[in-house]
């Protein structure tokens, strides 16, 4: 008789609290499978188990170190009347007086020699004065625009939790006026317009304004930062001199800060650009974000790409990360709203992009 010809075994019931015993053979004489010496379930002591946590893995970048690379939120420097500013203003005024006296003497001499040549010089002087007035007005408007952005950001930060509906709508209107020229804000402005007849409390309205108006601008700002960091990483990796590296990093930093200011509607003039650049660099220097650079960045970067990149490409990635830190600080100073409803970018948002880009560059450099 084969196993298929045997009748099926009838189901049986067992008590849970009864000890496990060897089952008796059924009526067919078939011996059931032996259960052996069954071990009772028991708890494993915690002390006997030692797990390697992810942060202890030597081949992963420590999260604390990665967060330490992100600079703290930047704020504009306080403007004070110092002795250096007084000296600079006095010397500049004397220089203008000397230039005026020299121009007057030149025009008088030209009139004495040839009257028509004197009139030409006089016309050139008038045009130069008018151009100087236009430049001064433009610089004043640029400085005022930066001051408006800083005041608006401080007002929203102070009212983000306690603003009334009227105050929130007034602050949102100022933000809309600040970035209205940017076509990336068109969708957000349309969404805010649809809430004109709705009843929304102040903090929620400000949070909605930030999500609708700033999200698209923040994505563009991230693109600006990562593109600048990539260019810096490539150029500094192939440049033969450290002076070239320093000059190009400075050039990209200035261009990145200017593009960031234009993106958020605070386009400065030449003096405003110098002040904004000085605020960014001073913030990084005061907070130690620059001094913490080489050893900490090499520690974080080295875990992920040391085995994949050459020394020059590794230096390029470090310079790219420094550029990204400048871009994050520029966002803090140029953004008309503080980061409340949206997440502030960190170095982790740019680390993977830079390392992947550097890895692809290294793979392209290898001979086929």
C-alpha cells in the first residue's frame, strides 16, 4: 500500500498547557514524525546582543558631522558709524572736490585756447555729472531694496506665530510686491488671489504664502547653488595654480550671490552687492563655517568618495561644498521670508549631487 492509498489522519485537539508528549501511532499504524526534545521559548538577554549602529559604521558619513557643515541662519550685519567709515567718506569727499577743481581748471584752459573745445569739455562734464547722479540714485535704490527685504523678513519672523489676519495679509502683499517681477511666482500669486474672500487666521495664511510663493523660488535657488558648486568643483580640479582656484571661487561666489538677490527680488547695485557679499563672508567667518572646513569636510566627503576620486577631484568637491555653503547663507539674506513652513536647505541636499557629479567626471577621465 502506498502513501496515497492510506486514509487521511483525523484531526486531533491538544491542550495548550499540557507538556509536549510523543504522539501515539494512529489506527493505520503509521508512526508520526518525532518532535524530539522541544526547547521552551525564552527571552534572549539584551546584554548578550551587541549591534553595530549605523552611525558607528566607519564607511558612512556621521550625521552630526554632516549637519555641522550647514551654516547657521545668516542675518545682516548691524550698521554702525565707525572711524573707518568717517575716514572713507572724508577722503571720498576730498577726492570729489579735487576732481571738480581739476575739471573747472581744464574747461577754463580750453576756453582760453579754443572756445568751441571749451564748450565740448563743458558738455562732457555735464553728461558725466548727470551719469553720476543716475548711478547714485540706482545705488540708493539697491541699498533701500536690500533694507526692505531684511525688514520684511524680520517682521514676518516676529509675527509668524501671532499675526492677525489683517497683519498677515499686509505682510503677504509686501512679499508679493517684492517678487512680482519674477515669473516663477505667478502660480503662487494666483493661489493667494483665490483666498481674498476666505477667512484664514494669520499664522496659517503666512505659512500658505511661504509654501505657494517661496517653493518655486527655492527650487530655482537650489539649482543655482548646485550649478555653481559643480562649476567650482570642475574648474578647481583641473586648474594648475591655487591662485586660479581662489580667483574662480571668488568669481562664482559673487555671481551666485547676485543671482540669488535677483531671484528673490532684491537686486542690489554695486555698493549693495559689496555689502551683501561682505555680510555673507562675515557670517561664515564669525560662525566658524569657514574655519571648520578642511578637516571636517574631508572627513565627511572622504567616507563616500575617497576610493572613487582622485586627489584633485576630491579638492574640487571640497571647494564645491564651500560654494554651496555660501549659497545657503545668501539664501538667508536674500529671501524675503524666513524658513518656517518650508525646510531650510542643508549640506546633505547638495552632498549627493556633488559626489555623483564628481564620480561621473572621474569615470569619464578614465581611459577606455
